[in-house]
C-alpha cells in the first residue's frame, strides 16, 4: 500500500514514541524500513537475489543473467571471431540448372564472386555429381578474389572455408534442391556487452530477496559523461539519418547498462559492422535520458520496449528471414 511522506513520518514518530526511550533501536528501524519498502509496492517488485548482492549494492542496477536470481549488472565477456564454413552437396546432375548461381560476398564489394553453372562447367558436361562439385571447386580455387578461401571435397561434399575473417557470405540461387548448408557463419570478434536483461535499481534487501525499483523514471549512477540532446524529445527535430554524425548523436541518447551496476550512453564503438547488419547487436537498453548531473542520469524507462525490439531484430537476422535476402 502506498504511503505519503507525511504518513511515513507519522509512523516513524509513533514507533519511536512507543519504544518508550525514544531511541531508534534495531527492531524499530527494521519496522520502519519494512513499512517504507511496503509503501513502494506500486513501483517495485521482489526477486530472489544472488548471494553476492548485499546492502552495499543498494542504488546499483541489477540484472537477470538467466540464473533466475538478481545480480549486480556486469557485462558478458568478449567473443572471439568465428570463421565461416559452408558445404555444397550435389547428389544428381539435375540438382542445378544453367542459371543456378553461386555468390560469394565479403567486406569489399569489389572482391565479390558471382558465377553460374555455365561458368563453372565452361562448356564441359560432368559425368556425375562428384565431377560437378570438382568443377565448382576448380572455379573457386582459380578465381583471383578467392585467395582467402580454402576448398576440399569430403564425403562427396564441397567444403568451403574462410581462412581469416572477412565477413564472407555465400548464397546459392535457382537450384532444384537446397544444395548449400551453412556450417558456421562468418562473425567478427564481439566486444564485451550488456547481454543480460536489466531488472532495475536495487532499493532494498529483505531476507533473501532484492527489492527492485520498477518506476517509470529512475536515477542511476553514470559511468562516463553525458550531454543530453533535448531535440530528441521534439517531433520536429532536425536529424538527418543519412548523416553519420546525426545517427551517432541519436545513439548517444540511448542509455545502456554499464559494468558494476552503473549505466552509460550507447556509442558506435559498442558495435562492429559486418556488411549490412550489426553482428555485435547483443545489447540490452534501458531508456532515454531526461536529466543528468556529473555522475548520475535520470532515465525514462523503456526496458520492456527495447527487450521486445531485441527479439524482433534477432528474428529478422535468423536463417528463416535470411532466405528472403535481396541476394536470393
């Protein structure tokens, strides 16, 4: 039940008076604090806390990292790069057509490779599916833009591997059956990132539970500095999304978790570009800043909205939607 400051003051006076000596003893203080926490029911919730969370963490941002207990916010570790590997399997000569094409893309558009069955056969007709694979292998091995790729035929499948990270992507179009399998995607090294859901600010501890703020507007400890661009709150704002400077300015008005229970502004350095998508997009966001001091920021909470956005972005980056890529 919510209580006004006047009601809480009256309850404090009553508890101290009923103590007889008018001293603030442990039981009296405990009763008052519980009453204060209880008064915040409309703006807080309770969750089991990790044993590492203590009263010294009050005021810090907590997270749910999948363990089911509230912990002080920390970043997930950086991830090493992942080299791409693909398999092409042809079981019959009818699996491909003259207009079946293979496209191999990398960071440098000038180094892209695009060829059709007419190119890899080069006027010859293979005797069987294995010879078809050998023709594709020979075409790739002899292409000047394929120096970063290695090929081999294993168990009647053509294996194409990336030797060093270049964001390679491979597409096959117009085959009778699906002949391409992605074994591993080409992914950049990912920086440490806030991958866990931000629960909110710790406001109290009750037994083994953390009492966490769910207020729509909350003040957090700021890691770094922030200059609020108040134009983002004006629908007539003069931002040009075609200009990198304006895009970065908008990014820097998004508040994300920071290590040790603080928050910070999003920056372009938090991402690494891999062609048309941010493959390091694994961040949870908190909201928009509405006021700031040298070491705190008051944030309009948009965690739930951003949480849903994360899943939508991941969905559109999934293999299901990749089949509708404009390369297909």
